C-alpha cells in the first residue's frame, strides 16, 4: 500500500531528526549552561524520547491477518463436496470468499495506517517542539543570555 510506504519513509526521516536533536541536546547539556536552560534541555530530551517511542510503534512490523492462498485447494475441495461438483456454485462461493477476504484485509490495513498516521502527526509535533527548545538554547548561548 502506498500510504503505508509513505508513512514508513516519513517515520524514518523523523527518526533521523530525533536522533540529531538528541545528539544536539546531549552536547548542549555537556556545556556550561544556566539551570533554566539545563531544565529546558532535560524537557527536550524527554520530549524526544516520547517522539522516539511513537516512531518505534509506527515502524513496528505488523502482521495483516487473512486467508492464505495455500489453503485454497483444500477449501475448493470442501466446496466441491458441499455443492456436489457443481462448478458454477463452487466458483461463485470461492470468488465471494476471496473478494470478501480482500475487502476485510483492506479495511484492516486502512485502519492500521490511519492509526500510524495519527501517531506520526504527534511524533512530528513533539519533534518540532523539541527543535524549538533546542533552538531557544542555541539563541540564548549565542546572545549570552541566561
């Protein structure tokens, strides 16, 4: 699914951004900064951890349940016995079952992708806020404030 691929790519880019911000926060904490800025960086790190957890959930491997094609021959034999060899009825039932299974899998995939997209929005907001906090510290240090 294209939406799932786009979510995974965007999440991977966000992982890079969170990793960069974490490194930057670590560097800023190692410098001599005032207590207000130190607490700001501790907050930034906590926010980055939350964003990282969300991204980990998004990038987790999901198993989409559904019928397996290797079971089709056995299912066809059951339907053939049930319909006493009437190929039209067997074909009709198989097509109905296959199409129904495909629709169910699509619904499940869309539900999962919508949930992942919502988590990605929150991860983006958290990362943007952590970026803003780091930017404030950098500006304060540049201007020798606090």
